């Protein structure tokens, strides 16, 4: 099991470590995340993890499956 994501009012940790002008809302939950520029993602890390579970390990991150 993974840790449940914090409330969407909490920014993604990546949003705290990147320049402020690279921060934007997650495409799925509107949480603040590192959206633009190098290393950015349209999804926050929690939505990305969920998407990768759906799409399978082809999305670079391999999750353990039963
Ligand atoms: Zn999200």
C-alpha cells in the first residue's frame, strides 16, 4: 500500500524545490506542482503514480505488482 496523498491544498513537494514561475496546477487534482520547464510534469507525483499504475510499467516507473 502507498501513503494516501495529502489534501490538494498541500502543494506537491516538487513545487517547493523549483522556481516559482515553474509552478502550475496539476492537470488532474489542481494541486500546485512543478509543471513547467525542465523536469516539470503536468501531474503531481500522486496523480502521476496513479496514472503509471493504470498505464503499466512502460511509463518509466516500475511499481511492484502482485
Ligand atoms: Zn494531482
